[in-house]
C-alpha cells in the first residue's frame, strides 16, 4: 500500500504523531476500560466485588492525571449512586486540573508548574490517609494514582518539615540522584509513600488503578509506591543518603534521627496484604506504540524504543539520539543517490525520561525535554552534515503530562529552523546549555512546544522525523 503524502510542514507531522501517543493514554478512557458494572457485581481491573458486600465506595489518590481518572469513573459512580451506594472521595491534583465533581473532591495539592510538595498537598494527603486507615469491612476503596503523585501526596515523618524534605529532594536531584534513589529516600521520610497508604488498611478491599510514568513500571517507584505493601528498608535509605552526604555536613542530623526513629515505630505492615490490588492501566509503551501506528500513515519506516531503566544521563541520551539521527540521514542520502525512488520519511518514537544535573548554581529556566532538544540542536550545530542534510530532520521531546519543569511549556522542537534563527539573533546555544536556560532559547527561536495539561502522565515522549 502506498504511503500517504505527508503534510508539507514536517513540524505538523511530529506534533500530530506526538499527540496520537497522548490520545492513547487519555486517563478518562484508560479508567473507563477497567470498570464494569453488572447486576450484582462491580468488576475493577478484572477483580470482581459483590455489590452486596459493600455499602460505601471511597475514592482516593493523587497525580497529574487525577482529574481525568475521576472523570473516567463518572458513569460507574452515577450507576452505583442510583443503587443506593454511598460514594465519597478525595484526590490531590495540580491546581490547574481542579474541576467540580459531585462525589470526589479534587484538591489543589500544588500550584500549576510547581512540581514540589506543599502544605496544602500535605493537608490533602493526611485526609486521604485517615480515610483509608479508618475504612471498615463494608468499605470498598479505589485509589487513582499517576505520575506526579509523589509530590502531590506529601506527608513527612515526625520532626521532618515539608520544607526540609523538599529542600533535601531538590538538593539530591542537583547531585544527580536517579528517580529510584530519590524515591527510596522519600519513602523512608514519608508516612504515606513506600506502602504507607495501605499499611493499616482493614476495609473490604483496596484497588489501585495506576498510570505509570516510570519506564521500568516499578510499582515501588510510581508516585513513590504508596499502595505497595512493603516494609521500607530505612537503613538502606540512610546509607544511600550518606552516599551523597559523604562528609556528613550537607544533611541535617535531625533527618537521620527521624528516619531511625520512624523505622522502629511506623514502618511495619499491620493490614492484610491480600486485600491490596495494584493494576497498571497505561504506560509509556502504550503511548509509543500508538504514536508508531499513527506515524505509519506518513512514514515507510518507523522504529520504537522504550527505555527500561530510570533516569539515564541526559547527555548520554542526547549522544545516542544524535548518533541515530546522523547515521540515518547519511544512510537515506546514500539511498536517495542510488535509487530512483525517494527513500521517504523515517520516524523514530521513544519513551525516555532522562536525568539532568544542573551546571549552574543559578540556573535559568527550562525542563529536561527542552534541555534535551537544546542538546540535540547543539550536536546539529557541531556536526559535519551538509546544509541540505541538516534541514532534513525534526525532533520533538515533550512531557506527556503537558508540563516540563517549572515552565508553561510541554517541551521543545529542535530543527535547522531554530539553528538558523539562533544564528540570526546571535544566540549562543552552548551558553544556554551551560546555564540550563533552554526555555529562553526556544522562546526566542520559536521552538517551544505547549499543550497545557493533558490529564495523563506516562513520562516523556520523543519523536524524530527525517525526510
């Protein structure tokens, strides 16, 4: 079958491919697919609960996809209410995702574009924990979790303030701590993470529907694992913290003391782990494969890749992406010269969430997707590709939640066009890289990619197109 002629503007193509991936992980749709109400029973992700066995449905959770996930429950909630079931709930979401709901309070756990714990988020997290801890054997609990849930469900252990924990997390991130390392330490400092939400659960049953933003799909890592029945190894977390605090003068001694104290009193399971059910209903591979299917409308060769490890170094990721791009451009150039038929479009779609270490003590503005796009552009600038070859590629990297760092951008698009504008305006790419100031670079070159909140979150999605 002949490949359809793509739109004239390659930027429209990469945007369309990226958005096709997002549509496949729309949180409302993902949740609706997991709920089925029949006479006498409610089926949740394949697990049946008899209607006669519960009087009240409690909905809790947190994450960037929370509002969409609650919306996905709406038809089921209406039917249950008609059957006389009591419904109540509380889900922490970003402030720009708050909507009205008859049964579930969507609580602004943090401001938009501010992916860090707040006192308001802590208030909501405490309410959620209280509801779960006091559930009785006639209470059914459904928990809605998605990426960003860690910052939206903050409840530090005694003696550790939310500010102290937030500063520590920010400092560890600047030291290059991976998402797995950050989560291990955050779990040891939290009453709700690392299984804390279900530690004392004694209701009828507990069902988590989870949209994963973690490439490995590790349940312990997604939102820092609040519903994974486990006994957190606090001593291991302390050793990990000391790895970054080798001289013992960067982390307040109170933090170490509080971790040891809480490990002795609060980190033991007392509920029945057989009551806890966790189901991942959408992840990066879902988005990648949907985007790839859509890309086949335009491209005669589509390759996909989902990184299974968490937090690969962003410079290494940029090197790997650029090596693939430059090799493909050279290969397709050779094919074009030896074949009477045009090699057509080549497309790569990847799910990867790299870690970034700040170069400056006073960084500029940006996020990892914008920074990755800037690194790709820097490699284009330094390459020996001919001018005509440089114009053949387009690269987009965006956060599937619609957020990229503390900015209003989803990510950025890198192409020869941005390189040309940078030269015209005498913008230094290397200087913006060193200052971690990708946002202002792409703001001036027209490369910012903005979608607003998507109400889902499966990590970062990258699309590369070569004509």
